[in-house]
C-alpha cells in the first residue's frame, strides 16, 4: 500500500507540474509572439530542446540521475519522429484556419484510442469512451470557431495526427520496454529532436511568416523572454515524458485539453482576450468530461487491483503450504526437496 500511495503522489505531482509549466510557457510565448513580434515557433522549439538537453546533461554530470545505455537506433528514430511531428503541427497551423487546427488536436485522442486498441490490444470501457466524448465536445465548443478546409492543410493535419499519436504511444512503450525513466529517455532523444528542428525550423518559419529568424532584431527584452521560455520548456519537456510514462498517451491528451481550458481562462483574466458564453459552456462541459474520465479511471484501477490481490494471496498461501509436504518425508532430503518444488510449481500453474 505504501508503494501504491507513493506512485499516486508521483502521478499527481507529474500532472500538476505538466499543467503549471505548460500554462506558463503558453503565456510566455504568447507575450513573446503577440506583443514582441517574435513569430518563429519552430525555431524556438529547437532552442527549447537544446536547452533541455544541456540542462539534463549538467544534471547527469552532477549525478542527479544515471545515464543508461539504450537501443541507439530506436532512440534516434524516436527523436526524429517527435521532431517531425512538431514541425508538421506548426505547418498544419500555417496552412489551416485556427478552428481546423483545433480540430486536428482534438482528433489526436480518438486516433490514439484506435491505435492502442488495434496494435496494443488495449481495451477502453464504454464509460471511458463516453467521458472522452464529453471532453472533446466541450473543448470543441470552447475553442473551435471556423472550419476552412484545403487539400494541403488536410494532408499535413493527417500526418501531424499520425506522427503525434505514434510518438506519444512510443514514449510510453519505450520507457517500459527499455526499462528507462522519463528523464533518461528525454536525455537520450532530445539531441535528435533538437537537431531536426534546428535544421528545418528556420526554413519552416520563413515559409510560414515570410520573415527570417536570422534577420530579426533581438532587443534585450526579446532575448529575456526567449531565455525564460527555454527555461520553462525544460519543465514542460520533462513533465511530458513523466506523465506519459506514469499514465498513458490518452491521459496526457486529456491533460492537454485541460491546459487548453486553463489557457482560455488565463487569457481572459490576464490578457483580456474575448470571452463569450460559448467559451464558458464549452469549458464547463470539458471539465465535466475530464472529471468523469478521472473518476472512471480511478474506479477501474481500484477494481483491477482488488481482483489482483486475491490471486496473489492465493498463490502465496499455496506456496506457504509447500513445507508441510516436506515434513512428511523426513528420512529422504532429496525427495523432500523434489516434492516441495513440484508442489510449488503446481500451485503457480
């Protein structure tokens, strides 16, 4: 029970860190891009990842965590996939309306559920599906405005959805398969994510904004906000890997939509963004869906644990009974050992 309580506290801490850091970086980046005129989102993301890697490298040098050798090919492909997904999401925003971009992000949850059901044989109850449906409806009402479609934008959105879903599923499965922590996986993959965005970022940004990141005039306040954004990004990247590793890609996406609702609320409170009754209704429905999702997940986990405990106790009791068989054949030690092992093996089967 002590280990379970510690695990639950770890999950709560990871979720809180993810929400706090993500909302903070959105506000910081909005100030940087909207008020200070720095529109180079993809390039900024590459800087985020480079600073994250340097920070983790320093932490590893001071023995805050232990670097672990992993399957290099898997980590490289994983890092490149995540880098490509970030670039595709930014391109999707550039080719599509904001409303269609929001729909693209909403589609990540059902597509993740579909992939996990088909390839990982994971089962989702009707209650979980209903809560996710409510969540998507609420976020859609709150954030989706127009739905202008175009062929290139649709293709980019589909590619962004696929790469994002696969990348998040791999984040969870690689941590378990290679037996590495979220910190170790992020440390191994961040250089490759940063590399592909460092090369492609200026090109993508120039295509989308018609401006060059190298020709931009960097005032002290712009540099200060860039540094602040990079520092917050360390926490964002770390908490992302931590949440997906401790929970699931679907839970992380649910958390992402909670962040969307919080950002809308903070935008209205701090930045005086337009806010309508539709936004309020959408946020309330989304929060209801998130609450139901959390409740149903908790109930199903408790049910699973209660079903596992009797089985473990039964196996333990049968194993404890094995020495009684040994006591019946005191004159033959080898026979006693053989019968005890046989009894233990039979009880497990």
